[in-house]
């Protein structure tokens, strides 16, 4: 029995947001504003070592509060470690994180029947989670490796020509071609505030793929986007073709570490154009000028969208989806 640590439920307040901001593992998806606007049933915990705050946990509960579930709007959650203390060397930091992870993983099994978490890519060591209930007949945590792509946009703000941008040189031949075509035809990308237009395009995109999206989900998306725009935590980018007709829309949110490609949608009638490429490429310029150096493309786990996102020349980054069930 581990008496060294305690897990205490906490509030989504300014103290919580400061912790998320300071933690290497913290993201916009654990920010209090984001969670409240996402309409999920979230719960937050602090992990203390005696009186010292050493970690935090953000989870999404099912309607009954009996199990932890994944939600499309909350890309990463789970454990976030506090900054190391000045007294800890490199090895001691790993040792403490292992103990914290073991404690939290065990405590969650006491609180919930089933558990699903999407850990941030910066958490690479999950041995303590996998060893929970080792050697017993009790349920074990099962990992699934997922992937996203990180794109370095730090040189967009200083580039004089396309060849000055590192990811342009790493991008696929077809993607570079699309970028050049959009520039030559004088495509324009604007920052807009019309949330309903984003939702309308998203529904069109899903309809084209024969994916039925419930109105409840669309309403949740609209509430989330509106809140993020109001709090200056996101922008909607809209790309127009040479006829000044809207072809593609994308939503990017950000925190103090990087930006995140949250939603993207296209007019099915404009799929042969270059707006799908242009909207992202021009967003990278704007985000870079804001001082953001990296974009998380938020998943490359479906074949078509995965190849599209990777064609921009980013790096492949794995992360863990963890599940425990009876």
C-alpha cells in the first residue's frame, strides 16, 4: 500500500490552468476553459506527495460517472507531471514519475469500472501503468499506439521564399505543387469569426463521406469553437479560390507550447482546387507570426487524412491510448 501519495479531486480554476501551462504534458485539451466549453463530463485530480503537488490528472467520465471514456473533442488527457524539483537529478525524475504513474493508475482502478485515456506524446514511459495487477487475475491496462504529426513552423515568419521553409523542402512533391498553384492563382486565406460556417462545412464534409453526424455533436462543436474564439485561444481560417469562392475552413487552437489543428472542412464541390492545402499553409504563416513554433496536426490515424497531413513534411510522433476494462 502506497502511503507516500494522495489523489484529491480538484476544481477547474486558475490554479489548475497554471499547472497545465507549467507541465510539459499539459495541453489546451486540459485547460479549464476548453473542458467547460467541450460539454464533456470531466473530472480533475491533484496528486500530492505529502504536502507537495507533484502531478495532476484530467479525465472524462461517462454519463453515470462509473467509467472513464474517450471523447473526440478531448484529444489528450490523463497524467500531467509537475516540474522537477531542484534537488532531483535526471534518474531521480524518472524514478518519481514511475512511482506517481503507478499510484495514479492503481487509484483510478478503485474509482472506475472501465478506464480509457489518451496520454500526451511526451509521456513515453508507461511501464508502471502496464504493470498494474501484474501476476493477478484482475484486469490489466492495455496500450494502443496512436500517431500524430508535429510540424515545425518556426521559420515561416522569417522566410523570404518557399525554399527557406524547412517543411516545404520536406513536403511531398504533390503538396509543394499545390502550394505553388495556390500562390500563382492568388488564393486568399482570411481569418473569420463565423462559427456556423465552419459547422456547415464540417457537416458537408462528413456527408460526402457518408458519415452521419448527430446534431448534438454539431452543437457541442459550435459551443466549443465560440468559446475558444471569445477567449482568444483559437482562430478560424478560410481559404478562397481565384473566383473568391470559399473552398476550405480550418480551426487551430493553441496553448503556451504549440498550436493544434482541431477541425478542418471542405466544400465537396471545390475538392479539385487547392484551398485544402492553402488554408493550412497560410495558417502556418499566421501562427508563426504569433510566436508559435510547432503545430500538432492532431492525429494521423486514418489512412486518407493521415497521408494528407504527413504530406506537409512533419515528423511522426507516437502516443498511447490506454484502456482497462472488466
